[in-house]
């Protein structure tokens, strides 16, 4: 059933963007300029990380290691990885249940399309795309979906930190690693505390955001923004239960252990071996690094930390680079291709993706 449009707006069901008028054309132009700056900032950061990754590398040695790799080991790695994606789908279903119970077979394509969006758009736009496709298919509001997605990201970050903490006692501690761990700890533990406070102290949260909206937001935007905030709060419902929080954490551990097993399988394609906890450490560090703005596909922000971590544990730098580049491709390509296929099957157009990105601008 079509979702009705809010009066005077160009989008449906959530915080809507008013149609262009003389009053808001300058605001729209500012948003477009900001998006261009976000893109170029991401490209610049990726270029910096690539320079770090490629320093002191003999590219001929990197290519030689890639040519002689035993690529059959990637196949079981991909299978385990998709088990992790299925576990991620179950976790999202668990978060969405207070709003709507959706069969996993219907939710899985939405998750994969979101992965694909993250891989081909900058600034993790796939998360907005995932929420947009879910509204299109199941009628769940974008704002409530985004709240559940943010909760997912917080638990992912906490598990990444746990993986890092497992390896830290045995790891040389360069300054960049120490700074990353401190910054990530503040970010993710702070976000968890904030979301749990909002979920538990509902009346207090409503009072706070209500006063902020009344005092700061122009009158014509107050009603839609208040509705957005109310739907966002509904997406935090699962954090009100200690059992639910435990389930989310355990599921997140399963998801990221499955991905680390893929790291382990791909390692067998190359002529080196490190303990499993080193791969857990690498997984934690590279995924924390990919929260930094970068070009689409996390170019550089994935590769440079991965090479550095393996080098710390005695893996020759060219071999570490070969492994990291192949691993990056093996993580990126299968889920992206499947996402394109699901997008085609669902008849979702690139134009709609652009609308999804604008819908919360």
C-alpha cells in the first residue's frame, strides 16, 4: 500500500524535506556543497592511508605473492562470511520486532542491499538505503530503522574493541594504535550509555528533545522533527531489556567471529601463519579504522591498518599487503554482487537510492 506523503513535502513517512522554495533553496545548496566536501574529504583520507600502506613496499613482490596464492581457500571463507550476514539479519530482526515481525528470508535481501550501498557509496550511505528499502517493502519508518541500525553499529564497535583488548597484552603498542583504542572506547561506550539512557528514561528524553525542538528549530519544521524523534525512540525499544542487550551482544560476537574465520581461511591461501587472536586483533583494528570517512569501499582505511598489524607480528610487508588486498576484495566483491542482484530483483533504481540519501539531509 502506498505510504501517504506529508503535506508540502517531497518524501514520505519520515522527517521530510520541503519542496524547493525561495526560502530554502540556499539551504539545499548548502547541503549539496557539504556532500561534495564529504566526498572529497573521504577521497583525501583514503589517499593518505594508501600512501601509508604502500610505503616501503616492493610492488613486484606483492604481485608475485598474489599470483601464487591458493585462491580455493577463499570459497569456504565466503561461505562462513555469509553465515555471519545471516546472523546479522537475525540480529536486526530482533531489534525490529517491537515494531514489526519480518521473516528472515524477506529481511536478508534488505541487509545485503545495505552492504552493497556501503561498498559503493561514501559515508556509509548504505545504512540509509537499507532503512529506505525496508520502508519501501515493509512500511517500517526510516527513523525507527535508523535507530536500530545505530544500535547495531554501537554493538559492532564494542565487539571490535573486545577483539582489540584480547590482543593488546601481546601486542607492541604504537602511538596510532593507542590513540585509536582510546578514541573508539570513548565513542562506542559513550554511545551505548546515551542510547540506553534514552531507552530507559523515556519521559526525560521526550522532555529534553521536546524543549530543544521548541527552542532551536523553526516552527515549520517542529512537527515533522518531533515525529521523527518519536519514531527514532521506538527503534531503541530493545535496549530496555537486559536480556535483549545480552542477546544483541552475543549475536554481535558470533557475527564478527564468523568474519574472523574468513580472515583465517584466506590466510591459508598465503605462505604465512599467525595465531587466531592476531586475526581478531586485525579485524577489530581495520573495522574501527573504516569508521573514519573514506572513499567508497573503505579504500586505504581497511588496507593500511591491516598491513601494519600483520607487520607488527613478523609477517613480511609485501606478503602482508598481498593478503590484505586479497582479503579486502574477498570481503567486498561477493556481497556487492549479491546486493546488485537483489536490487535488480526488487526493482530498486539508482534514482531511488539518491532519494534515500536526500530524505534525511
